[in-house]
């Protein structure tokens, strides 16, 4: 009887435990819909804050001619590069749905 229990444990119990945790590991590595929604909200917030920063810098530069921030040149390609890459990813994801 003990041999039967050992064989059942080896051939049924052990693979079940292994596959259970492999499945848990694979699902934990992906983003949930809530995570994707949060990332999109954070992205929109970052875009709005970037636009506000540009506005504040323009206002300060207009009032104080000695103020020369690095971002004073509006719509520089290097400033917008990470955002445009994210826009492309969002667009391709939207087309896949």
C-alpha cells in the first residue's frame, strides 16, 4: 500500500505541483488590464505635465530674459522621442484588439 501511495505521489502529485507553479509564474509575468489602464493614465498625465512645463518655462522666459532653461526650445524631437515611441506602441496595441 505504501508503494502505491509513493507511485501516485510521484506520477500525479509532483507533476501537478510543478505545472501549477509554472502556470502561476507565467501569469504573474504579464500585465493585467488594470495595469495597462494605469499605465495609459500615467502616460496621459506625463504628457499633460510636459505641456504644462513648456508653458511655465515660456511664461518665465517671457518675464525674465536671463532665464534660459534647456527645454526652452519647444517641440524638440529628442524631448518627444520616448513619448512618440509609446504612442506607436499604443496604436499598434489598439489595432491588435
